[in-house]
């Protein structure tokens, strides 16, 4: 799904008129969803109908967090729409940020999420590797079949090692994609956004993302140390950290692949990531995408 296709869904849903090309609804981001600002609302357009169940769960999570008093994005409609094969969810737009979110902001919110009991509905396990096949399918012929086969084999090996992990923290609700980019700091303080990966699993999932940011994406060591201090524990001290990190690297690599057909920069980044995994280079810098 590219921006033009997502705007067609916006038009079909009645959020914008036929002249959607005038960009009256600004595109905020384009990843797993196309996210648009429309007045006091934010509208998320999912890539395919298969993601409808996930959209339904994200809305249930938003209500649960609201009832638990956790600062998080709030839904404007209780159910998703299915528009031309795309799940569409509608959210209240947050006020403008007063500053960028920092590692400490994320850590404090994670401590609150990790203190919650299970919700009154079923959360899935964090299927970190579940999207690999879909992302490679969306990549199609744009990526080298040998690279796709390598990632599938790596995924299978990671799954076996993940199943054998012994956690340090008690398992339970997690955010699932815990990065400062998923925290918005408005006038009332930090707020969690992007709730579609909220799960129940090893709490370490929410901590290894920042360790990977330090090792792969250039997060300064001091910023990582501030995150670990604010949370109260450094996941790198856990013997399972390398296994969980490796699984997330596999997923992150495959995630970029879905953008390769339409974006040469995504293809170059995909190739770069695969090469580093093949070569066992755990320090090669990856570029955020």
C-alpha cells in the first residue's frame, strides 16, 4: 500500500472528498499503517483486510488503558471500518508535542504497563516473527529470493530459541514496540501511542528494543543508560538478551522488505541489514526506516 492507495481508502470512507490529491489530510506516517491527520482526528489505514482483527484488538486495548488510567491515545470510534479491503480506525488527535520523547519517558510508561494485571479480554503472545512471511510476500520479486529464504530459515531458528527462554521478569502485558517514537509528550506529559502490538508475553520484549537501538541505530550509550536506570533494570544483564535481540533483528529486517517494491532506499537498507546478519556483524549501523 502506498500513499495514493491509502488516500483512496480515505475518500471511500468519507473522510475526504474526491480531490484527495490536494493533500488536505496530511500524511503523518507510512509504515504498517498510513496515518493521516483530519482536523481533530487521526485516521489509520491498514495495509490489508487480514489486519482487521488486530485493529479491533487495538481499539479494545485503548479502552482498557483508559480505564486503567494509563496515558495513551484514545479512540474516537469503538470499532474499525473495513474500507476497500483496508481496516480503518479513528482516533482523537493529540495536542502538539512540547518536546521530543526521551528514553526516560518511555521507561516510566513501561513500568506502569508492566504493573498491570491481564485485561478482561484475551491478549495474544507477542508474535515477533509472525509478520515475516507477510512482509516477504509483500516484497515479492523486489528482493533476492536467496535473501528471503535466508530470513525464513533464520526466523525458524529464532522461534525455537525463543520458546526455550527463561524470563527474568514475570510475564504479562507489554507494549510490544517500545521505542521513544511511540511516546508523545504533550502539555499533560508523556502518552503512549501505536497500541497495535500490545500483547502478553515476556516483559523483556519491551526492553530489548532499546538495547537494539543502542547497538544498531546509534542511540547514545548515555541515553540507553538513562532508560535502564529509569526502568530499574538493564535487560543486557539477562542471559536471554542475545536470543531476543536476534529475533527482533530478523523481524526488523523483513519489515523493511515490504517497502522495497516502491522505494529504492528501502531496498538498499534491506540488503544492508541482510548482509550484516549473514556476516554476523552485530555492530553494523542500521538506518531507521
